C-alpha cells in the first residue's frame, strides 16, 4: 500500500521519532495544521503501518543490563524451515534486542543484552549450545553504546 506523504506528514513523523510523547497541539503547531487534521493524519499513518510502534526507550544500565553483545551466528543447515526455527527462537528471547538475517560469513547477527558475563553465558546455552543447527557463533562485547536508535533520516 503506497501512501503519499506531504511535508506535514514528514514533520509529524520526524517529531514523533524524536519524542512520541508530544501532544497533538504541539504537532499541530509544528505542522501549521488544526488538531483534528493532525489526528486524522496520525490515524492514517498508523493504519498504513508507516508507524509500526510507539515505545519508551529504557536505560538498560538502570535495569541491570550493563553489557551489549554483537553475535554472529552461522547455521549448519540453511533450509527455509531451519531459518524460520532460528528466527522464532531469536524473537522469543527477550535478551535478543535485534536480529538480522544477513549475507556474508554469518547467517544472522544478533544484538543482545545481558546483566553480566554469567547472564550472557546462560543466554548462549539457550540460543546456541542447545540448538544442534548452530555451527558456530562469534561474539563481540561492546565497549560503549555510542549511538543506539531506529530513527530514519526522512
């Protein structure tokens, strides 16, 4: 479904990417539109799935998740069924924050969070060691979260 976006739509989307808590009045002022017009546009943007989700971004360290891991996973067999099984397993694991099916040396790249190394070790047992289709995985431990986000440059 193709949705035509004008500058007001783009302004709404840019503003919500920065802070989805802003009120309708603020959005209306930013777009030079009425509040009902902004409400209609928001409804259309949500229904057309241009806005997939509106979430709160939490500080992981404040919840004890102090470490982020980037894991490259290589599967033994790459049938559609095996790929789907791994995707489901990754989606079901709360500590997997992002999962990408990729080309190159790995089949998947996961961004994972853990409270400490023991917590990450338990995660590796659940995701990799207990999965007979994982040939190998390589892990990088992040030193710093320099930039984290999903904003699009629209």
